[in-house]
C-alpha cells in the first residue's frame, strides 16, 4: 500500500437512516423466493462534500401506474451517456453496467452490477439541464425491478442521493418496491436545496431480499423515465447527449504497499482480451536493476472485467506471477486494492516463481488478465510503509525554496507539537513537491541535523518515506540521528530538498501503519448501526473466510464511515465469549487500538490473538462490527500479509 495522503479533517456525516417503517408483515406476504438474511445496508461514505442531510421527502405510493411520455427522459432515443458508475457514495462499489432495452413495448434503461452486487448509478444532472439546473425542485423516476436468476419479482430498495449546492452537500431519500402489484412504480425525490453547476444525482439499488443484498439473487433495475420538474410541476427539457464525468474521490490505496522512487515502464499501455498479453517489453538496465533489488514492487494501474490482474516474465521460461488460482496453478496472488484498479506484485512473489538468483530472471515483462482489460501505467519502485497520521497538529509551515534551501527556521514548535514529536510512535508528515521527489526534515538547534536525507548529502543516513507528494519522518528516524533522549531534541524544525521544492503543510501526529495484504476473502458483512450497536449477528463466517481469519498473518479490512471516525470488531462465539478487539480505550478497557483513518480499518491476526487467545481454533465462527457512534460498513474482507 502506498503511504497515505495526509489525513484531512474528516467531514462528519450525519446519520443516514433507511426507512423508519418497512412493514415486515407485508414483506413476508409479498416477497417471492429471494430469501432473507442480514440487516439492510445503505452504502454511503465520506466524499468530497461538506456535510450530509437527510430529507423528509416520502416515496410516492403509486396505484395504477402509467408510463409518462412527457417525461424529460424516456430513453426512446436510446441515449444514456449521461449515466455512469458512481464511486462517491461507496468508494468500494463494484462497476455498474448500463444498456437500453425493449421492455413492455417501450425503451428502458437497464441498470445492473457488472460484477454482481449492489450498484450506484451516477446521473450527470448539471450537464443534462445546463442553466436550468437551478429550477429543479423534484426528480421522478419510473422504476421496475427484476430478479435476474429467474425473471421474477423481488422486493427491492435503494436510495436517491443528491450532491447539491456550492459545497456538494449530500442528501438522500430511500425508495422501495416491496409489492409486486406496485412494480413498476414511480419514485419522487424533492431537492432540499437549489442545485448548481457541478451537482449530480446517484440512483442506487442496495437491498434485494427485503432486508439485505444477497449475491445469489442478482437484481436488475429498469428505468422507463426520468422527469426533472420545477416548483410549479412543469417538466424541464434536458440534453440527452450529455456525457457522464466520473467524480474523482482520490486514489484508492487499500491493501497495497507504498511505492517510492517509481520508474514508469513505457510500452506497457493498451487494451487486451481475456488471457491475452500486453507487453513482451524488454526492461531497460535501470528498470531491470530496480526490479531485481530486494524490496521492489511492480505497480499496475488498470481496469478489468474480472478485477484480476498480474504480470509475467517472458523469456525461455514463460512465467505468470501473481496469477493466484485464476489459471488453476494455485500460485501466489497479486495485491489488489478494493476498487480493483491497482495491482502490485512485490519482489517476494517474483522470487517464489522465478527463483532467488535474480541474474537468471528474464528482462521481458508482460501484463495479463482473465477478462477484457486495459492497462494505463506500469511502474517499478521500492516498497515503503503505508503510514496513517492521527491526531495531527499543523505547525503552520509552507512555502517554496531552491535546492538545498531550508524552510522553517522562523517556526518554533508549540508545546503541544513538541510533546507529540517527542513521544515514541510520532511522525512528521510533509505535503510537498520537489523536482527530484526527494525530501527530508531537520532540527536546527545547537546541533544542526538533517533527518531522512538518505545519501543525498553523502552522509548515507536513512531515507525518509517519500512518494513525491508526502514525506514521512518517524520518531525512530529522528532518534537515530538526534539521540534516544528526546528531551534534548531541538524545538525548531526545518524542511529541505536537493532540488527546487514547495511545501503545502507540515504536521506532527501519531503514526500507525496499514498492512498490505492479498488473497482477500469477503466476510459478507455490511450495514448501518447506531453508537454501540453491532452488525452483523446474522452472519457466520464461511469456511473459506474462517480459514482465512485463522491463518497467521491475516488481517481484517473494514471499509466504513463513522461519526467519530473509529471502529472495531467484537468476537462473539468463541471460547472467550463476547469480547471487543481493537476498541482501544473507547470502552474504558485500555485495550490496543485498531488501525483506522475514517474510511479503512484493519485488525490483525496478532491483535485478535493477543486479546482473544493464541489458539485460533477457539475463536468461533463469527465476529460483528461496532463503533461508539453511528456508523456504516460497506464491506469486510479478510486478507493475508504473508
């Protein structure tokens, strides 16, 4: 995993509630064979917005449904470029697939998950409406749902999300189709504030059996029409030739190593079909030397219809590396992020396949997947830790300088910053750019000392953790240069590079490290909960997930949001009984903390063993997720670090 960007102040999401009244009796009477399982989940997470509100707009209960030919959009022209796969609501959401089909004698937009599961369809509202966007008061959808495995009705629900106003404030209104006689149905969403340029809508399907989403009940949604109406109820015209532009939510670095000193391998960009290869590109001497250096990592930016990606060396021994069991070989797995668009193959995986004698490795590299794929870039660099900064204190340092110039002599650290810096486990995080990518800090008292400079000044000291955007200098790095007695460290800190540079912020906080992990197994846990509530008691781990959890080196990855930012798990069925793991001191127990940053949480096998017993055969077959404030979990998987 790459070192994280500096943790920004989390934008706290107010609690999003699913409908207060889901009539259980009606569901039992009307749902057809789509089962019942875990508690409902509304996949929403922090996005580049300022706040979140929940509207009181009600779902319109249609009786005597009628198609609306006067709607803003009827799909009669078969244009649907204004919709796309959304990742603002849930960054871990799978890709959404769209097509226009003939249904019930009309044209309809068919929406389904490209990979199976919940889906989130973004609608480019501002491009559709142009300067009329500010007149929109309500949006109406004519929807129909269908269980894909048997074509029958299935009780279904989701949300209409909107990102509105200058700050893209999020609101949502739940929709549901629980009665077959109300399928199709019209759903009405009332905007709580005026829309402006840059605003958008998201139509989601998140529940397909009345209480949860069941993967074996894949569900399609058909949209017959969409109407944008003003306050007087007039239908507003739209431009259906508008194109969807995906909202950037930041690069997903989950499950991955950091990468520093990355070298781009030209010639490995392009598209291919399943089991075809891109490349047979011979590496330059510099690239090959980087690959053969212990601690190296190959990083592939891509998209694939299966989400899988790996590399190979194509000399006399044509070898795939990181393929896992996709070809039946049962080999090691590549490290892939939750979004399945970045894959990494570390040095250790190459050695497993190609042997420890790096002089025998081939110089020709190729890229491959078991589905249609496209490669955007391939880099070779070195692995570095993925550090998350917690309880950060901004010291107020920014500016530009030339090579070997220093910034910060005039900034004296506050007492709080000094105390934090001198506490074991601290880290200095600098957000920067420099021509060389190199960066470090220094303490400028009686003993003027650089820390993290590496060999840039000929000293041969340790390198700071840098990726060209963030520089991390840890307590241990400072102690190695300035001495173990932190009380003697100077209170004036400066920053420096060997080339022209710019600094945007310098912060001091506590350091935690996310563990890179591969071979993830889905635990099947998602949903929403109030403070000190738990999800998901309805789930016992599958044999595969339980085996993954019990394997030394395992790590539980939780994709989530919570009002307070923290989250943990509770073991519930093992020999130790009901016990929180990773709770820290939130319950007064003073236990160890999970590693979390407000969107990703990790709890390791070692942490469970420390607080629940060293013998994993006594752990039972269930854990639930909990936080001290309202929270939402989007996915939980169990990966391997070894």
